[in-house]
């Protein structure tokens, strides 16, 4: 990407595209019912960020209770949601930043800083949830934190990594804009 510059049409939109993928993963984590699931048959427990569902046996009906009745449930949902909203804002700002012909590198560094803040909020929600869930809610059977919880961690890791990319990109401003003369390592005999 640095070799060809951000004007190279295939490389210019890689970072906003990765932010868009992070937004999709965040939506999956927010809407997914697989934050905690039973590991073995009969499947008797399933939880999301918003509610916990149990059933007495294999053919029984699921009974669900909201996790918003717990202070830690509201805290986990709020912090993860704030991190997700900051990620969406960063995605919109990245689209704007890379759509302008002349890049504003300080603007891009600000997006990186905002991504680090989003990662802090996301990680806070992802840590509060399992610690308090396992200590305050009785779990039946063998349970595991599952796929939707994994998508939440993937989003947080992407926020951190993309934050580094957005913060370090202005260090290569001259190379990206083509202001550096090429150096040739050829010597005549």
C-alpha cells in the first residue's frame, strides 16, 4: 500500500473496507444469541448480551429473563454499545477522509485515536459480561462462551489493529503522496 500510494485505486479503500467488516462483526455480536450456550446435549441454556434463556429439558419451552434487570447487564451492554457506535462513527469518518482527493493526515490520525477509545469501551463490555454472568447467574450443565461473544472480541481486536494503522499512516505521508525521489542502487562500472 505504501509502495503505490493511496491514489492506487485498489489500495485506497482497504482501511475503510476493514472498518466496514468490523461494523458487520459488531452487528452480529449485538444481535447474536450465542454469547453463552450449553456445550452438550440436552441444550438447556442460551444467552445473548440482552437476555438469558433456559429450558428444563430437550422438548420444553424456553423461558427468558432480561439481563437489563442487573446493573452489570446494563453496564456491559452500554459499554459495548458505546464502543460499537464509536466504530460506526470512525467508519463514516474514514469514508469521508478517503473520498477527498487531498488526504488530511491529521484527520486520519484522529480516526485512529477514536478507534482506540472504541476498543477500550468494547473490551470493558466484553470483560464485564462473563465475569458477572458466571458469578451471579446460576448456570446449568456445561456451558461455553460461544460464537457471538467471539465476534465481539474480533471486533475489539480489529479496532485495536486498525487504530494502529490509522495512527501510523501519517508517518508515511511523503511516500504516499509521491513526494520522495526514488533511490537507485545501481552503480556504473
